[in-house]
């Protein structure tokens, strides 16, 4: 929903950090979603006609700090490793 402070915040960010992105979100709403299971979360978002900002926050944070996910699979487990973008396997092995 619209926020009367958002335009002022956006303008300030553009002056003080040109090109930086902002992601408006409601911390209380995101916290409420954490308490729900996946089906309840989907139902609540559909009911309120909104989406969670958390996936966008995570993707943007990864991009800003130059991280990616690297997946490995073995007979016992599948694992996701967080590594710096551009690392070769020997560099990533130190993670």
C-alpha cells in the first residue's frame, strides 16, 4: 500500500547513494508471515492482495554483496553453499 514517507526516502537515497535500490516492506507483516506455514502464508497474501518482500530482499542482498548459491549433491544430502560470485572450485572449497 502507499506510504506517505516513501517518496521522501526515495529522494534522499537517490541524492546520497545514487543508483542504490530501496525495498519498501512492513516488518510486522513479514514477522506475521514467518509464524505461518506455506499454505497459510499463501492464503494470507492472496487475501490481502500483497506479496512478501522477503524474497526480493534476499535476492538484492546477494547481488549487492556479490554472492551466489552453489549446490552439491551426494548420496546422503543435497546442500546449498553461499560463495562469492566468480570463485573457482578451489577458492570455494575454503567456505
